[in-house]
C-alpha cells in the first residue's frame, strides 16, 4: 500500500506542484529559519516565534502544504515528501511525526515546538522526538521528560530548553473587545480529546442533552482531529441537538471564542483544558475516562504525565457518569474564585514565559544562529 501511495503521488499533480515550489525556493537565498507545518493547525504554535524572529532581523520562511501564512511572509508550498531538499540553517516545527530522514539536510539545528502542554512521553508514539537537536519545552514537566528520554537513549546532543508555549499569543487575538456580560445561563465548554474512550465517545449526546435540560448554555469543542479526519459521531450529535438554541458546535481547527466566554469547562485529558484553566484562571471538571496512551512504555521513563498529575490541582475529577458530571458542575459553580491562586501557581511551573513565548523563542533562535555561523 505504501508503494501504491508513493506512485500515486509521483504521478499526480501534487508532485509537480512540490517540484516547482522547491525549485523556486532553491533559487532564492537560504533562510536563517524555516518554520515547517504539516497542516494549518500546526502553524498557530510557531507564528509568535516567527513574528518575534522577523522583528529581530532574522531571515525566516514557512514551508508546508497549502498554508495560509502571515502577510508578506516567504513561503514554500510543499508537502513533507520533498521537505528534505529544502534549505535553511535552522528548522522549527510543531508538527509531530517528522523523521530525521524527512528533515532538510542543510539544517544544522532542528527544533521541536510542542503543540500541547500535555506530556511528551505518554501521548506521543515512541521516537517522536528522535530527529531533533533541540526541544523547546513548555514547562518543567517537558524538561524532565526530555532529560529522561536522553538518559534512556544515551543521547547528549538533544537539548531541552525552557521556552514556554506559543498558544497564548494566538489565543489573545481572539479575546473579545467587550467584557462578557454577567447574567443569563451558565456557559459550559465541553472539550473532549481524541482517541478511544474519550469524553464524547463515553458520555456523548446523553451528557449534552442533560446539560441543556439543566439550563446550561453549551459549546462543544472537540479535538481538531475530529474535524481533520472526520468523525460520524460529531455529525450524529449535531443532528440530534439541532432543536436546541443554547447549543453551539465550535470548530477547534479555528480559534476559540468559547475559551473567553465560557464559565466552566468539562474535559478528559485534553491540553486545551489546561489552556482554559491557565488562561482564564478557572477550574476544569475532569471526567475520569481512560487516558490517551500512544507510548505503552511511558512508565519506564519515570515522570508522571502532567495531564494525570495536574487534574486535582486545577479542577475536580468525577467518574464517567452523567449524574456525577452534573453534581460536579454544581460544586465548581459555588466558588470558582478560590481556584485562581492555585491555578496561577501551576501555570508558573508548567507554562513558563506566559505571554512571552515569541520573544523567548526568537532570542534562543538568534543565539543558535550565531553559534551555527561561527
């Protein structure tokens, strides 16, 4: 099947498009930094770094298939099939799954930017970060995880660097200009993650109907993979709730409005739940479904994944039953303000340089570039 797909690509229009883009790229001066994204979703995590790097005078470009890049940015419209032939001194990407064989051969440093606050050793397949020379860590937990991987693999050259997380700068662009008006139904954001046994798959339409019956205003914001890969479950739920004016489906491939307007959030293990808690300083109601595990050997590394450890420090955990969820929301609604200081303490540890990722990233890239030129 792999050979068939390769032949279809080689004989199809995408190959010709890639080839022309690559030729144009190689006729231009090699950029200092190439920001790579395998899809539009992956682009949002590196744009703050790009903007700050350009402001410092670094020559930057984007590469990826059919991306919508910032105005005026240099862009190579190519798929990952021909990425290895691109040219740059530094590679920066939030796209997971890139192997060393696919990365540009001219890049002297290859930087992974995590696209979630969740663990790097449980929810990513083994070997995900093998091809990188540097990992820009969101917080202390990522630093510890990469160090554990380095010890296991006997690597001295893969460097973990505390940089932060670029999502806030992007989320801030969607903050409403007018403050949310108090009053009316309590707004609940439901944010299931992707994978077997997730919140939506476990409780599904029954939970949403109950929330609406209890008088809540409900926004369902599934993980982007529900939209990228398609899922009949979403279509079925939306059709079943068509008659409820208080229900909204939000596409998580785009920026979130509900992040700023929701009073509370229901989640399982999604990184977006931590973003909600840390940005809004409000607690999350966690439904205790099975965790998402893509690396069965994560326990051998030692560190407890953040998405398991942090739940009871920034929210309340309830069993996967509709009645338990409703009761949990009632408890959270009694005094959400008491959580703010606790959530800020967790944010300081696990989301460093909050709001300043772009500058921290650009400073590190400038230093790496100076070293490479020497």
